[in-house]
C-alpha cells in the first residue's frame, strides 16, 4: 500500500491550516499566514484567492506590515458563510437559536409550546423552526443542520431518544423532525450540549465533569475534549445515584436519587429563584437553611464523583449564576469532610457559558463538524 501523500491531500491540508489560522486570529495578512504556517507566498496567495472567490473569507481592512510605510490587506473568515440551528425541547417551551461559525448568536426565540410526544406536536414545532429560519434571511445551503437537545438519553447515532422519562418521550425518532425539515438533524442529550458549549468557551479544558444544575440535575463527562457516552449511553447520569435510600421518589422510579436533592426543583420547591436568593442573601432563616442543606448535599455528591474522576468540576446550569465564592468555600468544606486526600481547592469552577449554553451546544455539533473539514468541503 502506498503511503505517499497526494497533491490533493496537500492542497486540502493547506486550505484547512490557512482557514484555521484566519478563524483563530480573526484578522490576518498574507504575510502573517505565510510566516506562521511556513507556507510559500504563492501557496498562501492561491488559497486566499480561492477561498475569497468562494465566499469563505473576505478582505477586512488593512494591517500594519513589517515594511515601513506599507499596509497589508487583512483577511477574515465570513462568519455567516454557514450557520447552524440549536433547539432545546422542554416541557413547556422550546428555545431556538441560530449561530454563526464563531458560535455567536445571530438570533434567538423562545416559544410557548407544551411538549407532547405526538406527530402533531413535532409538525407544529418544525413549522416554527422553518419560520425561524425564514426570518434569518439566509439561503437553504447556508444551514449546516439542526441540533435538537432533548431531556433524555440519546442513542450513539443521535437518532433516537432511548430514555426520556422527564418528557415521556422514550423512543422518539429524529425522523419526526427530518420528515418536515429539509436539513440534517441530530438529537443531543441536553447536558452534553451544555458541556460542548463549555469546551467551545474554554480551549484549555481537557478533562472535566460538568454538572448541570437546572430544574433537573444533569451531567456530562469530558475526557480529552470529548464527551463520554459509555457502553450503554448513560455515562455521567449522576442524577440517579441514590444518595438517600427511601428518600423522595425520583421520576426514574427509584427513591432518594441525587435529582431529588441537588436539582433546582428540589431546592426551590416551586419558588422563584430570584426571590429565593434575595431571601438567602438577606439572611432569611428558612431560605438560608434550605440553601445550606442543598450545598451540603451537592458537596457530598461532588465528593463521591471526585473520588471517581479526579478532574475539574464545572458548575453550570441555571443555578450557576446564583453561586457565590462563599458558596464554593462551603462546597469545598463539605467535600473535604468525606475525601481522604488533601486536595487543594482548585477543582471547582463556575461555567463560562451561563447563557443559552444548551441551544448553542446543540448548534455547535454542526459548526464543529464543518470547521474540522474545511479542507475537503466539496462545494466551497
Ligand atoms: Zn432517579
């Protein structure tokens, strides 16, 4: 078997490297590219011309050049050359977002649409998605795909909800969407969407446990910048670790799962979060007590998980914005009570993506796939 690299492969690699460089540095000159990537000026010039003609990149003003008195043409990528749609399906609402090739929000809407695992619902939702796409004023070919975040475990091929007890949608198929939408569509488990956003916002992140502290508790495990799914697809479903046998019933059918102690619904019991945390911060006794019980349980959960995975723990989800440095201190104290190792207090961190993280993460599925393969994109 020949291992020679073909001219076609070299061309692909060059194009990928040059595009990546422009994407990362936002605004660069031909000279920057040639120098940093050690590619000849003619090679860079030919690639820039081709990518500019195809609409992938554009001229974007000028940059100072090394030569005194001379300015160089600056190039940037065209962020809306391709876009992706993220959808978050919830019990009473649906969130839609469109993002560009930098993962930046182009437009976002929230629909009041109660979930029902029935074709009428899927058809109505797809009509809303089509209207949303029409409002973006883009061509059909610009849409890379639609990532659909579900409150449920998803099959490895992203086509089926294999366990959807919250929405009672186990068995839901992606063709409920694709029969009405002329775009590629994939399901993603909602905390995995949040974890993907976190990876996007944190280029230095390699291994971590992501805890989604929202109405429901969820989790995701990141290893070598990949989301781990596991043999049966339920890696990181921390919410069903039984912490209190004979405790409060969980939606999974067991009792005393972490969901019943560490989710926002377990904490708030129907109260408004802003109002609750106003009470906590103003020292109202009952609220402070409830918050400390919550932190104690969350600390115990993290302590257990930290014995399994000695990595950073990211606290995300809707609760993250209410967590103070003092609360983090309380969590460390609780963790140290049950951990035999003298770890330094350097592994808890708050999410860098507090807003729209699940919808953006769902859309990033397609953005990442596109960016990773610019070199061999056929129709540029
Ligand atoms: Zn459970």
